[in-house]
């Protein structure tokens, strides 16, 4: 009986080690939430938002209109999902392997985090929250790329 218990304890200990080794760090969770966001748009995969964007998403963005003036508009989760469903259909945004996808996880606390993304369309800043062990984007503010000097 003690051999069986010893083996069971060994198996459980090994399982705990393997499970811990595969557990995602908080920084990786934040990074992956932002990666789901950008690749959801780039690859026309809005289903990636299901896990990584809070249903309470509040997004606001600024882009240049044809007169060169900034114009802004809000967006909620449903609107972001619909936009990702059509934004790059047939690669009309000319996304390539070289398209910008720079993610900077700026700070991670136990419940909240901040990150930055530089993408084809511009620069996004994110506030994220951890819900039931999963990092989700709660707020986004973004703008198109600023003009370059020269």
C-alpha cells in the first residue's frame, strides 16, 4: 500500500511541476492579449477578441481626415469585432510579414496592466484587467501615425 501511495504522490508531484512549467506569466498574458488584438485585425480573425477583449471595451481613436485634420470616434466591443471582420479582407490593407507589430508591455500589476502597440494603422495604448486569471483589454486609445519631419 505504501508503494502505491508513494507512486501516486510522485505522479501528482510531476503533474504539478509540468502544470506550473506551462503556466503563462502575467507579462505573457498581457502580451498575448495585445497580440490577439493586432492579429485579429491583421489576419481577419475577430474571434480572437472573444478571449482578449473585455465585453466592456471602451476604445477611442484619432485619424487624419482628407483635409489633414484629426478626427475621432469611439468604439465598443461589437464595433471592434465588426471592424476586424472587414478591415483587412482580401489584404486590402497590404499587411505583410514586415508590417509593424511592436508590443511593449509597460507595466503589469496583479490586477491591471498597461501596454503599447505600434501597428500598420498607428499607435494604440491599452489598459488591461485580469478577469478569472485571463488578461483582457478594457480601454484603448489610439491615433494614426504622426507626421514625420522632413
